């Protein structure tokens, strides 16, 4: 018992004289004496069986007093740290910090705007793979086997092949999605397919090695060129405004017959002629050979298809004259959207 009294006395001296001027020292002190698991005061309390039964009450009281003392020293140290000059204080007069708010990329915003318009006319949204095979990207779309677009110069091949069908490539357009959809679902089919496409092109202000398209496809009985003209006129008005001027210009694509391109008139007083026509998409009536490739009878069904460049439309919408800024992710540019 004499020994345990000595321990109490020593602890008291230690606790009274410990230097706990810094917050770190105060925390070390707290753990050492008041810690739940290994704190010296708790340890001492556990030795109560060593104390003669008649003295246990006094012992308990003196250990409790030690605990109170240690606690009051920690509390005092905390108060002193808070009052110290330079201690961090909460200044309620400071203006708030503006939270960083992200925004959708202009390409995403334009893609969404395009999809929303077609959804109003009953088009579903679908997707296709970016890694394609030659059959879907070219052959089934009626590209002849010697078509120059198949060339290594235009197409980024992952693994070329000799048979013209099984080579693997990064899709050069979203049109192969037409084939995948028609193989999976009998007509009527009415879809738009947004996606990224790749071409082995020199990077300039107007072309990039990757870009985005939205493909459209409608196959049913009795779909006509008039339906195609109607939907594209409606689309152009919705995206560019009701006073838009558009024109259909005959063109050639292997997978449509007849084929056309749609141009939009952009007035510009600085331009000779007061403005210029800019192409925004290719389109046409689905070629019977394409329907045959997916076992759909062209005598029963017909369809139209179109494919538009999202970057082209975004650039016209926002007045951007260099496609590369859409890929540089410069925050000063992106902040404007
Ligand atoms: N796939 C063509 C391209 O990448 C665009 C296109 C033209 C898509 C006519 C079509 C279409 O669906 O009918 O340039």
C-alpha cells in the first residue's frame, strides 16, 4: 500500500508540473494520463485490488482527484491555445468562397440539343461500338471493295485483313450502327445514334483525327424522300432558328440512293455575296443493297438515313472557327459554356 501511495504522489507531481504550452504537448499529455486504454490514471484505478479493503474508498477518491486535475490542465491548455494571438479564428465577415461549378462540354451540349429535337419526333437513342470491323463499317454499307475510303490513308486500322471484311478498325463514321440496329430489330425502326468517329487526317483548323456524328435512320413501309426532307427541314429550324435557309444538294454516298447534302446559309456582311452555304450533313434513301445485307426485303421496306457532324454544328452555333479548341480543354475556353 505504501508503494501505491508513492505512485499516486509521483503522478500528482508530474501532472502538476508537466509543460503543456503547445496544443501538441497538451494532446500528448492527455493521451499519457487520461487515455482510455493505456492512460496512467486508468492503469492506477485497475490496481484497486492491491489496496486494503478499508482504504479503497480513499484510494478511489484520490485517483479521481488526479483525473480531475489532469482534465482541468488539458482544458486550460486548450483555452490558452484558442486565446493566443494568431490562433485561427472564424471570421464571420469574410465573403464566401464561390464553389467551382462544372459545365457540359460544348460538343456534349450540342449533341444533347440534337438528340432532344429528334426525340420529339419519335426517334430512339442508340449507340454502336467505336471499334468496328470492315464488314459493318464498309461492306454491308455497299462500299465497293476497292473504295478509296477503305484505304489505310483514311482509315485507322487496328488489324487489317486481306478479305476486306474481317479487319478491325476505328469506325470512320456512325453509319455501321445502322447495320447493327437493323440486324437486331425488325422495322419499323426510328433511331438516332450519337458517337465518336476516327479518321486518319491531318489536324488543321477544320479537321481533326477524331470527331463526333449523329446518325439517323428511319425504316418502315412507304418511307419517302419527302419524309426525309420534312424531318431535316424541321431539325434545321429547331437548331438554327425558324428563319433558317437550307438547301438539299445532290451528292453521292454508297449506302444511300438518291443521296444529298444539306447546306445552311450563314449570312455574313463581310463576305462577298453576303454570306455562304455551309454543309452540315449527308443523307439519302437507304440503298436497297444495304437492306439486303441485313435480310430486309427492299420491295416491302424503304428508309432514309442521315449523318451529321456535331463539331460542325457546334462551331456554327457558337461561332467557333477552329475545331482544335474543342479538344484542347483550355479552361478559359470551356468556361464560356
Ligand atoms: N457516313 C457519312 C459520313 O461520314 C455521312 C452520311 C451520309 C450518313 C449519308 C448517312 C447518310 O446516314 O445517309 O460522311
